[in-house]
C-alpha cells in the first residue's frame, strides 16, 4: 500500500513527463485493441459473406476441377448425381457449371468465366431468380464490379463467345437482367452468370456440372463418384492463412509502437533511479529491504500502465465505439484484388481481446520498470544517502 | 434422241463450270501454294485499334505448322519478346520481366499484342481436308479476280469453327478471302489476302488482313516484308533454350 501511495505521489510529481509516458502507452494500448478488432471484424465479416455467397456449407468439386487453373475447366464436369435430385428440387443444393468464354463489351475483347446455376436455387445469395427466361433472350446477371469493368447495365445485351464441349466456337447475345452487389469479389470479378440449363445446352453438357454447393450439412461427405467434397475448413483455408499473415503484419506494427512507449518508461526509470539515489539510501536507512525499494520503483513504473489504461479508456472507448458504428471505409478498388471486403470494415471487439491487451501492456510495462530497478540491489546505502554517483 | 439432248445440255454449260474442280482438289491446290516444309519470314503487323494504330515488326522461323519461333524486332517496347510454338504448346518470353511463361487457359483467348489474332488462333489446326467437307457453291469476283466460293462444313465436332467460307482465286488457287462462322451462324472472323506475288513456283500474299468481327477496330494487317521457303531452320531456335 505504501508502495502504491509513494508511486502515485512520485508520478504526479513528475507532471508532464508522466503524462507523456502515459499518453504514449495509452496510444499503444488503444491501437492494439483497434487493430485486432479490425482483423477480427474482417475475419468474421469475410467468413459470413463467403459462406453466404459462395461456399454454402461445403462444395462437391469434380475431381478434375481446380479453381486456380482455368485450363482444368474443360475437363471438369460430370453428370449431377441422382442422390442429390430431391435436394436439387428443394433448392438446397446448387449445381454450377463453369466454362471459359469471351465477352465483347463495346467491341472490346475480355476473357471471362461463364457460370451456369439453377435459377430456383436457395443455397447461395446470388439473385438467380433473375435468370428465369421469359422470352427469346437468354438472361444473364453480373456482379457490380464486373458490370463496372465492362460498363454494362440492366437491359444491355452482352455478346459472348464460347467453345462447346468439343471445342467448337459459338456466339450469342445475353440480356443482362440483373446486377448484384456483394462483398465477395470471387463470385463477381470476371464472371457472368446464366441459367444452368442454358449453359448445359450451349456447351452440349446435358445435366452436367463442375461443382455442387450444399446448403446444409445433411448433404455433406456423401460418397459420390467423380466428386470430391470440400468442407468449410478446406474452402476457407486460404482466407485463414491470409488473415493469419495479416495479423502477424499488424502485430509487428503495434509491437513497434509498444516498444517505443516502453522505451520511454525504461528511460524514465533509469533517470529516476539515477536522480533519486538519496531517496533510495534513505528508504534503506529507514529499514526497507532492497527488494522493497525495488518494489516501490517497479510499482511506480507499472503505474504508468494502470494510468494509461484509464487515459486510454477516456479517449479510446468513444473512438472505438464510433469506429464500431461507422466502420473503417476501405479505399476504392481494394476489392479488385479478390479479397472479400465490404465498403468498410466493422471492428469486432471482445472481452478476451481487451483483457489480453491489458495483460500485454501491464506485464511488459512491469518488466521494463523492474529491469532498471535491479541496480538498486548493488547500491551501497551509505554512498546512496550521500547522493554519491554509483 | 437421248444422246442429242445430252450433248446439247453439255454444250450449254458455261466453260468455267465445266472446269470446276471439286472442293478437295481446291484445298489441295491451296495447300501446295501456302504450305511449305519450312520458312523464314520478316513481317510487319499493323494493328488498327479503336484509338490508335501500332506497328510491330517480327522475324519468324517455322517448320511445317507445328513448330515456329518468332522474335519481335520493333517497336522498342516489344523488342526482344520471343514466342515459341511447339505442336500444341506455346511459350512467350518477355525481356522486361526476364520470364518465360506458357500461354494456357484464359491467356490463350487473349489477343496477340493487341491484334485481332488470339493465341488460340495461332494454335488452330489447319488440316482442313480431314475435318471439313468442302463444296464449291458458286463463283464470285473479289477485287476484280474471279473466285470459287468454297463452303467448308465441319464433319467432326472437335473443330473450332462449324463453317468456313473461302473465296479461292480460280487462276492462282489462293484463298483471297475467308470467313469463319460459329455454330449459331454468327460470323466470327474474316481474313483477306492482298498483293499476291509469285515467289519461286508459288503464289503468296504480300498482305493478310485479319478481322475479329465481334471486336471494334479496322483489323490487323500482316505485311510480309521478306519470305523464304524451304530454308534450313537453325535447330537451336526451335527449343525453349532459344527464348532466353
């Protein structure tokens, strides 16, 4: 108790120096919470979005299908398994046929992936009901990014050229009947969606698909010839790795910030012990053990962390709450890299995150406060009380 | 009486139609003009885009239709870019990045240097006789030259174009114009040959104009500056080692 009282008295006595140390430490504390909040928020948001728009609760891929190698698309298709027919009728599985094609927006040539999906599916959020054919025109829908890239709007016709299953060229005009906005660029960029039956007919691949998305786990892990099941862990593997590497990158940044704040506290402690030798000598002369004196100085240093938590809470809580409300707007064009990003990232703070941050800041501050204080054990109390430099 | 009427009918047939060769014969004659064991070409490719026109110079060594090595000579931006085709594989070397990449998948559909030719057009199998049924459907004049109109319909499903229409010079057996159609009947590409010259014992075009009919622009001119047939192609040029 005496240590705490002394610590508070000394800290308040140091005035501006204490305030600067505390403020810098509070910045590190708030930044740690903020950065981790953004990473967690993005992680949460991205996973919800990809499950909703792309992955469902898992996917069956044709054994030859490799989404990163368009060269495989030509041979990656097989008859949709009969076992899934009932679920298909209910719309709880969505077979998708994938083929390469070329579109000619305004007479420019652009390579795309043409995807066929059942207009009545209820498995993923793509608004496929707009693919129901009502007249002569073949309806097509595009994501907003793709529409922006090719300057297409609802009602426009899009000339598309593709090769059928045997490699023969064919060309047709598609009518754009809808645009959709999604945070998942991997169902948007470079893609045009049409009805599954249309694409099957166009390519000569009747009742065939490249992948099958499932809506619930009851259709997972079935033994289907030529099809391999990809569960969410496998499908989200790349994203998890990306988020992991992003977390490491961010950790380096806030560790630098924390190191700067701790360096300031370390310096303050060294200076205090150097300038307050008479005080140290007096403490020992009055009967305090060296360990107790070290305790006083360590508590004094650690109090920076406690004060920084208070100061950080005063300015940090309103800031973090405001960010939670508004999110962090992402620069335009960021989503063109294929990352599932919304217009802004809404941070997700958890009690665990705050507690871990508090522990990290407090423990590291205690350590840097203790390290210079160890010098006290080597001090001669007679010399110290006389203020002789040791 | 029957003999007299048959004779009368034969006499009434115009001379040109009487001499009409079959579609296959015409294709054979075209092949003997256009194909060669090997060749060395220095050419210019003039690409007429929607906004500007670019000229690219190149030197090509080829053996049959399976192997070809091309090095771009100008402009400075493209200079040193090399392309190698070995049967159904295509590689491109870019000096800017000092990397060789195999053109596959999506990239095969991209245009070559922004022209109206795609990489997959370069890979297209030109053996027309095996995969198409040829029929002479008439006679038309192209730029003042009398031509046979030849319609080629695919006899197997594994060809790139369902139908080809070729206008063949009746005298020199050169295709002066060719149109390539999709399965739906949409005209996809058009090729026209100009400046026909006699080189050795064969007729060969000095300029070929390619046009992707779905794309805007005035097409791509391929101008032959120098050409030699049946030359010795240095062995080292037709291997991946030549790309660096």
